[in-house]
C-alpha cells in the first residue's frame, strides 16, 4: 500500500451501478455478487497490479433517480492483493440504497464527475456506467457532458439487455464519451458477472484494441 501511494496513479476508475426501479432484488444480487467476483478474478487482479506503471484507484456508487446516488466504496488504492481483497469484500456486502426511483443518467454522470474531482490525480479517468434502460427522469447524458467537468473523462457502458429494446443504441449514441470509449452488453443479469469481468480487464489493461477501434465501440462478447 505504501509503495502504491508513493508511485503515480495510472487509472481512476469509477463504477456506477444501476439500482433504479427496473432492477428487482434478484437482479440486484446478481449485480452485487458479479461485481465482487469480477474484481476478484485472477486475470483482473493481475491486470490491476501488474498491468502498467502506477496504481489503480477505485470508487463505486449506486444511482437511480435525480437525487438518488449513494457512494458504496470511497476511493481505494488497489496497490496489493490485500487491497483488492478488502474492496471485493466491501462490494459483496453492499446493501441496496434505493429501489423505487426512475432512471436518471445525467445526474448519475454528474455525481461521477464530482467524485473524480475529489479523487486522486491519475493519468486516465474512467466512469463505467451499467444499466438496463434509457434516461427517463430529468436531464440526460448530453446535458451532463455540457455542464460537468467531463471533457477528459472516458465513459464506458455495460448494458444489460432484456428490459428495454432501445438501451444498447441509447448507450452507443448518448452515454459513451471520450477517448476510446466502448460498451459491453450482457444478455440479462445472469451474464452481468462475465460482462463486468471482461470490462474491468479491458479498462485496467488499457488494451491496444481500444486504440485502433472507433471511439464508440460495442463489444457484445
């Protein structure tokens, strides 16, 4: 941990988890457990600890309606196996913050921007938004990109298919933002863990694939 703090930060990664009313309790559990398991995957651990110069810093929050964003994991440096252990346990023990509000993606992005602003100064800043529906409450992503300091931030998407037939196209055209942004889809919440694992690995590795692909790229695995 001390060694990580003394080195530079290569990635500040924010995970934004959908807890709007379209997500039932079983689906929430699949998200929570899938997120913890993805962080705990051996190749994701290796990518975090040995995937480049400097350390990775992680924060996680839940989002739903206009004012319903709750921080579940404040900034944590992932500089050792023990750091990753503690973060994975914390994620597996999350208690759902809200369950009866609509889908407000613009304010969720604004919350992520504020979280990044008080986080560590890192070479890359990424917000990873997961969700199963389009914005249906207050302002959307375009307004968030105009009004919050997100110019140098990459926003990727993890889309859960099944509830809304428009969600994948919406994320591609409205949510993805910044350098080498990409999207991964899960065919239902049962595939959330696999999709999140692939997504985390790609984000923390900063794979060359992203450097030669279009800036908004869909990856449905």
